[in-house]
């Protein structure tokens, strides 16, 4: 089973994918997390990626495709978060999956209006070690700046600063929205309105995924 979670920056893909991965056993694959880990380790890819990420630009397709290639298979299924983000990436994924047993099974689009997104991002902070997300307003770490989960340090991402956020929204419109059209032209895209509390959104997503599992009738 392979599920692609799509949605603009701040839609809550990472938060939800992490919870869904715990509840279903599927593997959570986040290209954003993978890239931040590369940056933190100071690898060659990390050094290259950092410049793009800090500006709010996409990392080149060739680097992303090479990075994700060996991870797209897992016995319990995978939840893709933040990939594919361009039509070139979506086509590369389809090609890579032709050699395996199952294609993309479900594409879920989490939609949130733009004002809400900008508000969420300016409030968002992240653990640099384990990537746990926090909302500084509604769900801050219990000790300021320290991760509840691992004790790592929690900070606002460089690309969540207002200048970069506006740019990321534009990049999403220009390069990632066409991926939704690509998937719509091949089959269904399930729309989920992702305003509301994280718990409400999690419920909706769980139902959607359950109905898409083999042997379960969707209704
Ligand atoms: P968000 O969904 O909030 O934008 P992510 O953590 O998914 O955050 O991504 C952060 C940054 O990492 C992106 O702005 C981009 O620079 C880079 N990135 C992540 N995934 C991809 C991808 N599939 N292709 C290109 N760049 C990516
Ligand atoms: Zn942590």
C-alpha cells in the first residue's frame, strides 16, 4: 500500500503522517525530514540542499529522486509526505513503481486556506533532533525550547520565517499544484479539509485510509 499525502506548506502533513504511521504501522517517508537530516549531518547533499531550503525553493528533482529511490518499498506500506512535489518527481515515482507490485494506491489532498496556513507556519517550531513539530501558540514544548520527546532543541525553521513562507506558497502553486492535476487525470484524489483540530483531521484521514485498504469496501 502506498499513499501520497499532499497539501501546501503548513497543512499538517508531517504531524498527521507521523500519527498515521504509528496507528497503521506504515513507514513514514518525509523528504523534508530526510533533507533536514542531511543538512544536520553536513553531507554533500545537505550542503547543496540547505541553500534551496532556506530560500523556500525546491531542491533539484535529480537529487530528490536519487535520495528517495531506495526507500520506496516497505512491507507494511509507505506514507509519502512532501514527495512528489513536481510533475517530474511524480513521473519518476510511477516509473520506479512499475518494477514493484503496487503503484500509488491513494492520493490524499489536505486543503487549508491560505490565511490559516500563514498563521500556522509563523507559529510553528520543530525539534532539530527528532523533528517533532510544535505550535508555539496552542501546543508549545513544556519547557521552552526543549523537545518533550527527546530533549533536543526546538526552534522555528529558517524557512518558516515570513519572507520564505510567501515564496514557498508561490512555489507550491506553480510546481506542486500541477502534481494534483497529474494524479486527477490518472484516477481519484481524495479531498480532506484539514482545518479543525489535529485530532479531527486524524480521524478523517484514518477513515479515508481504512476505506482504501485491500479487502475493505469503500462507502
Ligand atoms: P513543508 O511541507 O512545510 O513545506 P517540508 O519539510 O516538506 O515542509 O519541506 C521543506 C523544504 O525541503 C522544502 O521547502 C524544499 O526546499 C525541500 N523539499 C522537501 N521535499 C522536497 C521535494 N520532494 N522536492 C524538492 N524539494 C523538497
Ligand atoms: Zn525531539
